[in-house]
């Protein structure tokens, strides 16, 4: 066989192998890996209460982050040596507070999802269309003391933007929540 033909066949087989490997990738793992490796992203929350909608957003831009929930806002900046949180005081002026240890802006033990806590082992495939659901045994890991209020949690790792949907109960009423994750056009500017 001629060297040119041998090389051509080798290149063809290599490209075919790479195509097959990429086709076998796991969308769930890919989505959660992308989420955990990024340092610039935004989570937008739409919480459909019985008579109104609560809009919330969490943004991370490298070492700066921003969180807004129903009109209340907080900023945070983390360096190697300290974490500074910026909130409004009673006079509605921004103030800085150095935290003793790093604390995430999304509170723990709340029905507000922090997608960074999610791992592939926490999910089971729900149907052939690619939808996954969070195992009930993982509700406490993700939602802490509020786990008992969670009724369902699903997402399609191939959705664009990446979207999580779940419901929780509040005063006997089911409350749907939609969380969208985006990676583009995210920036955080500290107010002071």
C-alpha cells in the first residue's frame, strides 16, 4: 500500500473514532461539568407564587457576585485572603462587611436552588427525551431543611439555556420555580 493511502486511512479512522467518542458523551455530565468549571454565569429564577411572581437573579463574574431576591440586593467580592459582602443598611446606603469565612450569597436551607451543588450521581434519567430528575434522597443535600417542601425537580441538560424546573409547597400551595443558567453577557460591578 502506498504511504499516502496509509496516512489517509489512518486520518479517516482517527476522525471516525473521535466522532464516535463525542457521540457517546453524557449530556448530564457535560452540562454539570460546564457549570462547575465556569467562573462567569447567571442564574435567573422565576418563582410563581399564588398571586404574584418573584424574580430573582444570582450572577458570578470571577471573584465578584451579585444576588437579588424580590428587590433585596447583595454583592460579594472574594479574594485569596478575605470575603467582603456589600449590603444596604437601614438608611439604604451601601455598606461593606468583611466575613470571617467564605459564605455563598445564595442562602443555605432555602428553596432557592444553588446549581453548583448538583452532581451527576444525584440524578436519574426520567424518559427517552433526555429529561432527568433529582433523586428524592438528594433533596436534603441540595435544599437543606427545606427538602421536605420539594415536590419535584427535573431538567433537560441539553436545553438552551440550561433550565431547571421544580415545585415546592408553601402554605399548602404548589409553587413552580424555573431556573435558567446563562454564560454570556454576565458582569458584576460593585456599587462601592
